[in-house]
């Protein structure tokens, strides 16, 4: 075991020499997220966020959901500016797996802050003792084969460990058309029926995680699948909220 650890450390050192770590925000060498980019992260102030869909500044009137939302609450850590988009894409598309615990830690910060503010049902937006497991919006089989990993499984596993909760690999997802050029209605229709719960989640109170929420089509479809399979309730959390 000692030799194996030594071999891993030697391999890591060799990789660092060949491909030095750079900041995902500004590409300065040294750290995955440098002090300056870390200080400039666009944190969403939870007390001013929409208690339903998590949109920043939506606490009074929100045009992001208008109250029509399947998760009981949605908590998002960051806005879609600065280094935040690169934190998502470098893990998802550029194989920077070391970002999984970084992104999970950012989400944990948002969850802890959100626990002080009420959801629409009057309960805390997030309550760890009242949560049974963490699950995640999965990649399609095609995306998994292309990348060799599911970026949200890695993030959810780290977040579950930080929260002291089990991970529930409860959802499966089939491919849909590209979402990028679709509006709110188009995205919802495009994803309708593409997710299913493959595990029995009857009676469970779940924390569902995804990397980016834009219109909410993915987390809403995933939530519907979990509720159809008997989940008691679903609270959603994302690294980034676009509004």
C-alpha cells in the first residue's frame, strides 16, 4: 500500500511538471482557483434569492418561476459570471476532476446559508437532518461514454460526504436534442420523459444536485421522476443559477 501511494504521488508530480495547475478563472499557474478569482466569485445572497427557483434577487417577485416549480426549494451558489462558468465546464468537459470537491464545497456554503431562510412552505430551504440522501441529475449514456465519468456523480458524492449523507444513484437519463438554442417552453418539451427513477425512493426526502440551472427544465423533469417513484419531497441545489 505504501508503494502504491508513493507511485501515485510520483505520477502526480510528473503530471504537474508536464501540465502545471492553472486557475480555471484566469489561467494563472499555481492553483485551481487563485485567491483573486476566489474573492471575486459571484455568490448569490440566499436571503434575497427566490425561495422557489433560487434566482438571485427573486425573493419578492420572481420572473424565473412564477411559483410553478416541482422542487420544494432550489438553492444555487453562484451567478453565471466570472470564474463560475469555467468551474462547471472544466469539470464537465475538460476532465479537471479535481474541481468536484471545489464545486461541492461551494454548494455546501450555499446550502448552509439557505438553511437560515424559509422556503415557500415556511420550513428552512435546506435542512440536513431532514434530508435522507443526495442524488444527482445524471449524464446520458452517450455523454458518459464520451467523457468516461459523470461530473455530477463526482460532485454529488463529494457533497454527500461533506453533509454526512448517503448518495442515491437513483436516476437514469436518455438523450435529448441540444438545449442551447431553445427557450423555456422548448427546453421543457425537449426533456419531457427523458428521465426515470431506477431505484425505489419511496418516502425519501432528497437533495437533488445539478451544475447549472437556467430555465430549470432538467431539475424539474428529474424531480417529477423522483416524485412519481414515491419520493416524499425533493430540494434542489445547483452550483450556478442563470437568470
